């Protein structure tokens, strides 16, 4: 028996109502899924320590281009770099410091070599300069060759009856150094960057000549050297 028009309309109405309910449910599910996605994205940005983009979308990360420093600002060659240069038979020459020029000046008072060397080095040794070498034996490390900031001890002589002290400030070469000293000209003055030349036959710094500032050349006299007394902070094997 054929369905009448009112009955067909009721069935279609029920079907449409059910479809509307299904659509509403799907919309709710989609909204919940979207909300969960937003929450996960927010949590991810919080974990990474960044704020969430206003658009709610992950933005591409901008990559900073590499910057190459000028040659003058790059780090000095390391030991590994030196080895590589050696393998390639290319010599590596470390940069040399320009030695300072010798000068002298008058202090606020008459200075002796002992008090000036003690103030520069911090060594707690007293008495005439010629006795410093022996008195340092049980107190400080000693060396036969110059070390920067070490105290060079001149042995007593006819001219230096009480000896002399100078502090090494610059090593120019294996046979030349610069020293800071006082009263070398017997005027109580401060002598800065005074050149000292090793003239010993065995290059053992047992005999030296000292620069004469007034004449602008090395003096003719030769002086005996006991050795070099190191500061406490200078880690060097004891050389007795």
C-alpha cells in the first residue's frame, strides 16, 4: 500500500532532525579536538620557553647567517693548529712584542735598588743585594736563566760592593732582557726598561753588560750574576 504524502513528510522530517543532531554532535567533537590541539600547541611553546604566536600557528624559525670575523680578530693559532702547520712544512712564528726603550726618572725620594726590587717583586728578603741569592734558597724558587718578573741578583764586586738587584720586565731574546731597577747611576733614580746583555761564554747568564742610558750604548764593564729569584706565584722547578 503506498505511503501517503503526510506520512512521507513525517519520516523525512524525522530523518532531517536526526541529521541535524549528528551535525551538531560532529561540530562539538570538532570544537573539542581543535581546543585540544590549541592546548597542546600552547604547552609546546611553554616548554620551549617562547610565547604563543598570535595566529595560533607555529612560525618558521629564522636562522642567523654565519658571521666571519676579520683576520685580526680571530683567535691565535692553537697547539693543534701549530701541529697542522708543521705537517704542511709551514713554519709558525709567534708574534714578537716590541721591546720598550730605556728611560730613567727621579723618584719622590732617593731610592736604593733593594727597596725598589722588593716593592716590585713582593719578595720578603732583606739585607744587602749580594746576600739575596743565598737567603732565597730556602724561601723561593731560583733559576739560572731570566724569567719575567724575577729578581736578577748581581754578585758583589769592586764596583758593586754591596751587589745590585733588578727586576726582569721583558725578555727580548735568549741573550737580551729588559729590567726595572733603581740607583744604577748612583743618583737614587728609577731606571726603566734597561737593556741587559748576556756575555757569558756558555750563554748561562753568569756575566752581563748593562745599558748606559746617558751614552746610549752598553757599558764596557762586565758584571757577575748569581741568578734569578722567582716570585711565589711563578710555578717553575727549583734550580739550585
